[in-house]
C-alpha cells in the first residue's frame, strides 16, 4: 500500500502546480508624448554659440595647408599668411560671439565670456605678430623667431575651446538645447 500514498502525493503536487495563482500585477509604461521642451531663446543662442566655435574649427581644417618653404623670404611669407589666417579666423569668432545677445542661462554667459577672452587674445596676438613680421625687412631671419613664437602661442590661446558643449554639461537645460541645436552638431 505504499504506492497509494505516493500516487496521492504526486496528484496533490500536480494539482497545486496546475492551479492558477494570483494574477501578476499589471505594469503600465507610458511613453512621453513629447520631448522635453527647450526654451526657443536658449536654443537660438546656443545654436549661434556652437556655430561660431565649430565654424572656426572647420575653417582652420580647410585652410591648413602644410608647405615647405625653402628660403628665408618664403618662410617669412608663409608665417605672415599663417598669422593672418589665425587673426582672421579668431576675429570672425570674436565678432560672432560679441554679436550674440546675453545668454538666457548664466552658465552659458560665463562660458561665452571665457571663450571670447581666449579668441580675442589669440586674434590680437596673431594680428600684432603679423604686423611686426610684415614691417620687418624682407629676408630678416631675426623677425621669424618672434613670429613663430606668437603663432604657437595664438594656437595655445584657443586650446581647449574646440568643444563648445563640454563646459555646459552642468546645465540640463543647456544640454537639452545643445542636443537640438543644429550648430552644435559638428
């Protein structure tokens, strides 16, 4: 008779497993109907800011043409052209950043002022060095060293300013606007 209690236990086990349990709780997930809204003034401002910075980078890459000047006169001319290019490109950024209205978010205004100071310094340094080099006597070897140092320094002045969005990461509003601004997509 040991078989009967074993079969009875198996039947009870099967019955317990086959009966429906309590229903699982329903989970409802609703997708947002719209993306978080971005203030149009912030979006427009950030688009202009990013466009100015990315424009500098793109123009610099397009105009960078390595050359192998041979004579002292050719080196002098090449340095003058490079300094002029930096002065023009950074000057364009200075003009565009200056033309922006005050930023609608304080952090953005702080970043704009910092970038403006760096680009202004680079512009002035390159412009002044070009003027001094162009005034030097043609073939003057001594005029090249200060011009080369000014060229390197002007490039260092704008170092760290190629990503206009990175300094804005502390502001959720600015990051949302950057994700939507065409000028920030470089």
